[in-house]
C-alpha cells in the first residue's frame, strides 16, 4: 500500500519526539511498532545503501487532516553510526535526526523541529523554538512573550497555524496567534510546510505551521513527570512549572493518553521609549540662536536666524518614557486522546487539547516627561546631521515639562480548545478518511490606567531636568528630573472633572505655588471569541505499476465566526474624595532598571498602589444615559474604539480539491510528485457599527446603527510539485502553487471614523469597506544532499509574487492630507512626527494646534515580490574516533529580499522581516549527558509604519543571542536538564532611519531553567 499522501509522512519526526535520553526501551516514549502484523512492511536498507529509486514510505498517512497515525519507523531510512562508534541516537542528536528523516520522506518542501528527547522543546516558548527552523524569524517586540514569528519573509499572520494538519480556532485579537499561549510540552513536533499541496489547509501564504500531538496507538505504555524552575535575572523572579503524562495501551487495538502541564509566568521587561521627536520652534531657535540659528530661516519669530546650514529646522526628543512591565500569571495546557483499531483496515481516533493562559495582574509602570509644551528647551550640544539629511540635538536641558507617572494594569487571558474526531478505513487500494473538528478560542485584554500628572501652568510648574539620548548607544543615556517627588496624589483644593470634551481627566480646582495636578483614569478593554466548526472528507485510490500512482479527492466545509467587543472608558463617576497620600509609592521599576545597562536613568519615579486605588475609587457613578464596561467604568461611546471593535465577522467556506500522484523514471532518475487543484468558495458577512449621531455627551449605544457587509468570492488554487531522486543521497524538489490569505478580522473598518478630540488629539480611522483577501503565486526549488547518516546539506530558493497585499497606510498624503475640511479637521501640516491641524486646542495651559492621529489598512495596488534563499547544514560527527564522535551541530542561514512598491509608491517593505537570519548550533552528547549551544542572529528589520507621517522607517537594530541547553541522566528513570537563554544579555534597539535617532530600547535580561524528569 502506498503512502496516502504520495510520501508526505509529516509525523515521521514523532518517532523520537518523546524519547528520554539514553533510557531503556521500556521507559522510552517512542511510538510503538504497529501491533497488527498486517500493517508490517519490510524495513528499507540503511540510509547510506538506499537504492537509487527508494520506495515511498508504506505508512498510511492522511491527505492532510490530523495525521493521527504515526509513521512506522521501519518506513524511514535507517540512520546507523559508523562501525565501532558508541553512539546513542537520543536527545539532541535524536531531535535533529528525526527532523532530517521527516524532511527526506516528505514530497513537499518542509522543515521542522521535534522534542529533544526530554519531553520538551528547550526554549522559552513555541515561537523561540521555531526560530531554529530555516526561514523563521522571531519578533521580540511582542510583549509578554507572545512570540510572534515571520515565515519566509512574511509576518506571522500570513502563515496558517494548524493542529495535526487541520485548522483550529486561534486566540487572535489584533495580530497573529500568540504562540506564548501554548505550552510546548503537549506537542511532539512542529512542522513548517513551505509548499502546501492542494489537499493542505489553505490560508498559509508563507506556509503552514503544524503543531503535532502524537496519537494514542503510536505511544509506548507508561508515564512521565517533570518539574522545572525558571529564574528571570531581571527583577529576580522565580517561576515553577510541572508536566505529567501517561499513555495506556489496553490492547493492540485500543489506547489512551493524556498530558497536563502547568507553568507559572513571572518575568519582567524594561524599556526606554524615545516616544516623540519634534522640531524646535522658531521662537526656541531665537532663544538658542547661537546653536540653532543657522538651521532656521530668518523670520519675525527668529530675527537672529540665518538659515546658512538649512532652513528645515532641528529635531529633539520631545517625549521620553521609562517603562517597566511585570508579567505575572499562570499557563495551563493539556492534551488527551484515544484511538481504536477494530480491525487491520480501520482506525478511529479522538485527539483534543486545551490551553488557558491567565495573566490577571500584569503591571506596567511608566515615567513620562513631555517637552512639547515646555517653557524652555536648551540644547547642550550642537545638532547632529543624520543619514537622511535631518538634524537632531541629542543632549538638552528642559524646564516646565508636563510630567506623568502612569500605572497600568493589563489583565490578559488567552484560551483555546479543540477536538478532532477522525475515522479512517484503508486497504491496499483505497483509503477513506473523515475528520470532524470543533474548536473555540478567546482572547481578552483589559487595560486600566491611573495616572498622576504635574502639568504646565501659565507660570510653569517647577519641574526641570536633562536628557541625553546617547545617539543610539543606550549605555550613554542620561535622564534627570527634579524636584522629588515629581508628582503628588493630593489636590489641595479638590478635583473637578474635565467634562465631555476631556472625559478621562480630573484637575486641581486651582493652581497652588505654580503647581497643578491632573488625574487621568481610563482604560481599553478588548474581547474576541473565535469559533470554528469543520467537516472534511478525503478519498484516495492507489495504483501499482503505473505512472499514475494515485488519485485523491476531498471536500471541506468550514464555519468560522469571530465576535469582537471593545471599549474605551472614561473617568466620570470615580470617588475622587477618597484619594489620599497613600495612593503613590516609589515605582518597582526603579529596582535594577534595565539591568544597569541604560546609563543614568531617573529614580524620581512614582507609581500608583493599584489595588488600594481601585478599592478607593470604585464603584463609579453611572453617567446619565450611558453604561458601564465589564470592569465597572463608564464607557466612552464617542471614542473610535466602540464602533471599531464591536462587530461580528463570519466566513463560511466550501472547498473541494483533486490531486494526482505520479511516478516515472527518466534516464534512470525516479521523478515523483503531485499535481492538483483546490477551489474554495467563501461567503463573508460582517455586522459592524456606524455612528449616525452624537447626543452631545460621551454618547450612547443609540448613536450607532448596525450595518451588514456581505460578499462572496471564489479562489482557484493550483499546485504542482516534483521530486527527482538523482541518487540515493541527492534529491531535487520543485514546486509551484497559489494560495491566499483572508484579512485579519480587526483589519476591517467599513467607515471612516473621526473620534471626538481628547487632550487635543483627534483619532481618525480610515475606512476600508472593500478590503479583500490577497493572493500569492509561489515558486520553490530545493536541492538536498543527504551526504551521510544523520546529515544533510540543502539549499532552497523561493519566490512569492503577492497581489493585493494588506498593509498599514503609511502615505503622508492620506494620514495627513493638506485639506481635511470635509472631515471637520481644517488644514493639516506635518511637524516632525506629528500631524497638526489648523484648529487650535485651548484646553491646555497655552493654545496649541490639534494633533490628528490617523491609521488604517489598505490593499496595495502594486505587486510585491519576496525572494529568498535558505541554506541548511546539519551533521553528526559520529564517524570520527573517540570522544570526537559525540559532537554534532548545524548551521542554517536565510536570505530574504523584498522588491516592488508600497501603497505610497516608495520601496516596499514588510514589517518584521530581516534580510539575513542565521543559526549556529553545536552539541556534544553521550549516553549520560549532553550539551548544546545555539547562536541566533538576525540583521536589522523594519516595523509597521502605522500612523507615521515623517516618511522615515522604524527599524530594529541587528541582534544576536546565545542559548545553552544541557542534560544529565542520573539513572535509567531520572534525568536533569539546565537551560540558559540570552547568555549574551542582548538588548533590542529600535530607531528611525538612522541608528542615532533612537526610538526604543528593550531589555529582558537572562533567563535560566532547571528541570528534573522521571518516567514510570
């Protein structure tokens, strides 16, 4: 019987996925050899003696569903060590060997990772583990270890995440699925399918990332338990973890398994944000004519200016933030399954998972100094010319800035469950498979902010200090702020509400000694539920002694429903009479901020005692005609978030495919492969809110009308792949295919929305009712040389031509058009980072232009082409004598190039994509212990430019990191392991166009994990 997917045995890596290093066979968690003699097939020759035309693996692998039948180890090339070598193929070596075996036996172009034999991926999360795969890059700007990834030069939402080969409901909110929501201990392997066939799940423009859970009958009898302790050096934080699993085989026909995990999350990230750069005004240039005069044209405001150097002005960092985030919570994940084989032809399996990540009290501490309205900004050094021709002052003194101490609680919960029920019947000629999938996911984000500010008055506010940005060198930062404390929680004359035009603020009734306090209480609450129900049926007819080796057809019905809910809240109704001096304390962020790597930072940093403050401020008084949010604050219906994030998005898909498998010998070379067509018909229905009126207050639900947007579309997706077995060691693969991606639900904004101004800022969301899916036509070519057992040298190239790409609008002509009178915003001009209106805001101490903050998504008209090369070298040195035979390692490198023009006509760029990414891996392993070092480095990459009006790209500096993993077997049942992450203590630096115009610096520090594991 032929492999049911033309050789696509993507569970091959499961053979060793849960093995224990150097443990006896009775204790190992390796998949069992099929008990049914009828399933047995002759074992192939060792890898170094495989005939020129090796037979395709003989295990029945589903067309693409949940892959609940593990690959028979006898269908894989035997990886034997050199004669006389005392090598145990387990642990690190086993993990890499399994990945090689899986890749070789695939028809499609794939890469993957498997558990290292200790029942784990030796990384902090699934995303960190995936960065070891060629073509995968991890984005560390995702806070809270959400670990989003890029695949083949495309952001994470361009990849399709599947579980055992079929789609499931992902816990998405505004971006790709947070991989940090899953504990990797329940997975046996992760396969990245880079050239999906017609039978594969659609939607992965960059590829499909398959999280695999081994089925019950492929597991050995017995159980295991694991205890771990994680230590995060930044913040001196400990976090325990535990995993327990058991596999029970009742007979050769029926088995069950279960795995349950717990992990405490307790870690910290410190950040310095150079949030805004503004140009010195002409008046400020006049006050500092000796330093700035030659950079401004002579004017009434600056009669001393000469403009001899330039007339474009000089920038300075006008808002600086010190930021510390404490993540605290728990992650519960489990998987279970049962499998029944009533006869040699029939299998029925049930596999499910559940994950629940709760971080109810993640705290964010900010110290913010805003010099946009400061009385005096005095340069201490001359301007520096940047590569793009702009000038910036990096060192200055300031007087009378707005000073804010912001404390924010971010309650997060990411939950998902899924069940796959699969039945399969097969004989020598036919295979029939049916899969029913039910899945649900939730993502909840509730942020509440309590800020105390010391704001400008006509006579100033008595605050002063200095800032030196370090011109991109975070170790040279200098930031001072006086007096201490910078803010107070007390209002000597009582508080008054800012009113409907300023609903998040309370102010001192009067100014006392040039000091005026401001209290801000606001929040953003976002909720999403994602439901998926699907049925899939596949049939395959195999043929012997024919060029046509098989015909496979199938259909799938899939129902997706995404329901979003979102609010912004206001301060009305809080009990300000209960505010006392105990509200504020020294910020926890002061302690060891940035690990001491950020030069001189301010210790004049206060934070709100959050639980104490909430007890005093709640419950609130209901605003007349309004309603309360789930957290008990008054909702701001006139804020854009209400109409943007309260909607439902339903997509129903009917899909069918047919593919033919072939095999032919030409000039002694066996050529095999697959060609097919997939057609999908989708009906998309969105129920969204449009604001039709405003009651003159903060609004109410009656101000909105629900509007339905319905459309249908069809997609024809051809695919073709060929594999040429040039010799017993050399393979060449080529693939051509087309795929598409539906927009992320929160990218839809049917109508342009202009929110009521808050604190002098208009928020504008640009409408996109016609946002469409985007398509890609891809070509792949891979050359693979399996030069020796446990070794591979491969080179893959790819090209993806993407049409209709969805991107953030970054065209200044749309984000800040000169004439915005039709939106009621007057005329607009760009000033540094800011889009300023001709309308004047008079709610502050001095009149200033209104700021317009616009954003939106658009289908790009221009085609964007992504090309890349992926090189992979992986070798075991078991052919060497003595201790040298225990060494092994690898090197992989990915090059990505993006060409074409973006929506604004400029050179296209995709967020989060590095041109160069490399991993260097080395290990030493014996039967008793093992050691692995991994160095990951990626070159600089650009970020999404939403809301940017300067035209300059935000980029992240090149960064490298070393991780270490070690293991030791105490005896046959107990093993120890130790992992160290970011041993290089690397930071993440973000800048704008020139590294000297630094924008952000993140520091996570080092993390260490100690683990003990036992089997029973």
